[in-house]
C-alpha cells in the first residue's frame, strides 16, 4: 500500500499526529496541506497538496525569513491555487523537481539543505516560472499587514501626519 493510499480515510487529527511523530515539516494528504507544529492548514483546490507544499517551500527559499511563520508564505502563494494558474504552476514545479533530481535528490521538497535548494533555484532563476513566483511574492508576502510588525514596519505614515514627527530621527542602528 502506498503512503498516499494509507492516508486516505484518516481524520485531520490522525494525520497531524502521525506527521508529528515522524517529524515532518509539512503534512501532505489528498488536497490537504498542514504544518504539524503550527496552527495553520490549507486545502488546495486546483493544485495537488505536494505541488502546493513545494510552492510554499520555494517561497520560503526565495525570501527566507526565519521569524516569519509558514502560514504567511501560504497566504502569499495561495493565489496560484486557481484554475487559471494551476497548469503553469504544476509544470513549473515539475521542472523544479526535475532540476532537483538532476542534482541527485528525490524532489525539491525532499532536498534537506537550504543551500542545495537555493542552488537548484539559482539554476532556474531566469525561467518565466521562477520570475512569476518571485514577483508575486514581493506583494503577496510583504503586503500582509500581519508581517509588518515582524520587520518593524509601522505601515504608511500619510494618514498619521508623516514620519517627521513620528520617529524619523530615532534611528539607533546607524
């Protein structure tokens, strides 16, 4: 029985318990993706869960921030889980996995070291797929108000009278 077949019929709770015991960073089931060590889950509609998990890992490797939780990367890339984008994303992830296999790994997601994944990404950074995902992440990740405090950004200042009277000169790191 394959791993995918053994996951059918499990409740989400059982799936998370099994993955926690295995030390997984992503739980991938039929159309379902979750982090066993965090409070988020996403049910993909047009992408299979492994493709979506690979897309999330790719996003984290393109813009790595240890202090930003995976759930924000999921929010940043969930726009690619649409009927219009699914075929292109699936083909791009297949190319990414082929590049990983060309370097001796089972898949991009199975590549354990970040430096190896970044090396794979550098090999395809000129591709339209990579540029599409990288470009979408700029707004998809950094326009989330929930991540702004993590980076110390207070938001726009115009509505609050500008920066001049709101700490413009309190730079203590320079």
